């Protein structure tokens, strides 16, 4: 009989495409993992993986097996959480993934409230790009994710809790620094610096401004702090979300901000979970905390 342990071993190999890395991830020796996979393949009557000393390839039947194995693994994790439904809310371990353009600004806003109201909550925070988080949620690697919308999340459930707009950032000695509002048509696109192509914040900014990638500087910047340093260094101007302005701009006398006066909201923030997630009432609780605490920090913005 195939065990859940063997299924998890196979999923780890499928993710890493490397037996040693999978073994390390499962805290077992490579030989133990290899033997477990071989025994399972023998019981199944087909190979899940083709492997030699150089690479691991998932077979066609292996792809079908891993898809069903992933679904089983997610359901088992959901079953384990059923007992939590009868205890105090948010009194156990919860894993939450956040994208880098949200986590540095949301976490400090909500952690004091969570620590006070739910002292038994054990948060496991993961920071990653949107697509990686979507995959991890679907595979049951994390319980939920905090994403910026619009973004394709396939068949996951979306619970919006915040909407916000963007602000244009320039140096304080810029002749345009006294303006409080600016439209997309008034932006000098030749000096606009954004995060690397494919970043969802960049996509949302371009959508809000109805412009393309073609006018951007060619910087491969992956975080907002580096972006702000480029602006401070006179390399151009940028746009950032409202929740980032307190940390990145308001306390810096060398920078100023102006509201992007385009159709609002410019992006929405949501908790994203699997449809089968058993503790939706706790997702609702977290979303309410996030919304209420952001409202305190940004009273002029939008709670969903």
C-alpha cells in the first residue's frame, strides 16, 4: 500500500527535480528517499521519474500521478485543520504568503493588533512573487496569500479587504515637487523608473496610467527600497502604492509625493485561499484585522 509519506517524497522530488535536494527537504537520506520512490513505482507498475546521475525527468504517467498526489496532500492538510475549528480562533499555526510590495508595509501595521488580540497565533510568513504564492497555495504549501489584484488566481477564492491608489515620487528639489496631484498625461515617461518587467506592481501602475513598458529606464530593480534610492540619486521619478508612502517618503525630506489623479482604485489587496480551506471564518477575521489596521494608517483610503 502506498503511504502518505511516499506521496510527499514524490511531490518533493517533483518540485526539486533533484533527489538530494528533495531528501534534504524531507529530512531523510538520499538513499532512503530513492528506495521509497522505487518501492512506490513498483507498487504502481510504472515509473514516476526517469533519472540518471545528471538529471531527473517526470514521466507522462508521473505527471498525472503528481497532480493527483498534490490534491491528496492538500486534502490531508485540510483534514488536519478540522480540529482547529473547535478551539479558540487564530490560536494555532497559520502560514501566510505576501508579495514584496505589500509585506514590508502591511506586517508592521497589523502585527501589534494580532499579538494583542490573538496571542496564541503562530504566524509563518513567506515572501515571494505572486505566481509562486498562487502555486504554493494550490499545492497546500501555505494556507493563504496576500496578493494585489487584478491578478489571475485560477480557481482560488478571493476575499478583498483593501483598495488603494498610487503616488508619484520625485526629489524635493524638482521644480514639480510642489504639485499635489498629477495625471498620467503629465508624467514624463522617459524618466519613469518602475520595478522589473513582470512585477505585478509594475503591471498595475502601467494599467492605471494606460502606458506601455517602452518608455521605462532599463533597470532590473526588484524592490521598492532600491527604487527610492535611484530616485534620490537623480535617476528619475517613480510611482508607489499609498501603503508604502509612510515608510519610504513621508519621513524623508529629500523626496515629495503627488497623488496620481487617475481612475481609482489603482490596485486592490486580497486574501487568497483554496476553495476547500476549512477555516474560512479565520480568513474573515484576518481580513477584518488587516482592513481595520490599514484604515488607521491610511484613513483616506479604501476598506473593502
